[in-house]
C-alpha cells in the first residue's frame, strides 16, 4: 500500500471484541439479560434467611453453582445436605462482613474455585429508629453491615471481575432509601448510599463487561420486617421476591423494584416537592 493510501485508509482496531466497549441502543437492556443460570457460579453474601435464602434456592433450582456466605451457616446445613444428594452441591462459607480480614479470606476461597459470574450482596441489619430515641451504636451498626460490609466485599471482588472483564454485581437495597420515612433513621440512609453506589458502579463498569443492578424491594416477610408493629402494605413472601429478582435479571434491568403496585406510588412520591411530600407522609403514617 502506498503512503498516500495508508493516510486515507481508516485506522484498524485490533482490540478484541470481548474487550471493546459495549455500544447500547436507546431502549436496549442496561445489562446483558441473564436468561439461563446453568453452570454459573453465584456468590450470595448474607443469605441465611429471608430474600437471600429464597434467592439462593431459586438460583440453585435454576442450575447455578451457588456459594452462600452468612454469619451463621449452620441453619443451612440441612438444605445443603439435600442439595448434595441431588447432585448439585451448595458451598457454605461462614462470613461476618464487618470483619475485613475474614472478607478477604473468604473471597480468596471463592476465587480459588474458578471464575465468578455473579455477586449478590444481601447482608442487612434493620432496627426501627426515630430521632427522638437516637441510638448511635445502632446507627453505626447499620452502616457497618449494610454499607461498609458491601465496600469490603467489593474491595475483594472487583479486582477479580475487572481481570475477567465479565460478571455481574447486584445489591439488595430498599425503597426505604428513596426518601426519608418514619422509623428509617438508621436503615434508610444506608440504603440510599447503596443505591447511589450502584448507580456510580454502573457508570464506571458498563464498558468493562461487568453488569450492575440494584434491588429495591417493598415490604417482604423476613425476620427483619417481622419486628415492624404496623400494617405493611403489599407484603410479599421471600419466594415472590426471589422470583421478581430473577425476572429482572432475565430482562437486563438495572433497577429491579417490586411489588410494582406499591413501588410505583413511592417512585411518584420521589417527584413531590418537600412541602407536599412531608404532608403526604404525615397523613398516611399518622406521625
């Protein structure tokens, strides 16, 4: 080729297709839809009960290679034994997300088992609290489990995903983080931080081949919500929540919220000016 022709020829992109930034059309899924879980390695952090356990069971039933971490995995031993007899064992790893050294140790064990396809962070702490009974110790406990624990896990897992240039990170947040609500003084701010973090993670990782999604459940019947002394609208079972989560991942959604008949109203309330929002909250809660 002549020098003149070389100057006119378009530059050649030698970047492997798997490393090239993904170009998304308007209206296309924000994440790569996950429509089959067969053989995928999934790590669920904080899945000894509630939404996490229901999701672990649903993913296992769908053929995923499930790894469950929780402070107390003893309660899961019977289920794990049943899974082993069925020919698709479940790995149980004891983990306290407030212990940085333990998080790193367990993450190394997970990495030693091969590439990780999916991380679901569902560790959570909840106690109803109002400013009239401010409890600093419990405020900090919420932060250490719900948010700082997540940061510790991300610190251990992100290098693995970045090296693979693949994987998906999903965070179980809550509609309680959308706007301030009564009894949510300790819990709500940590969930708001998780949602904000998920949004920024998505922006930073979308061109690295790594998916990110945030789960915003309404009221789900779990050991955490069992302490509520008020009627919870649109209350759903953990199994229903897990089904909604898998449906959201299969559609490639970023924001997976449910049940829609409840969360749609809360999304609308996010748009209200403060004067109207505070009045609506007072009217419907009686506080």
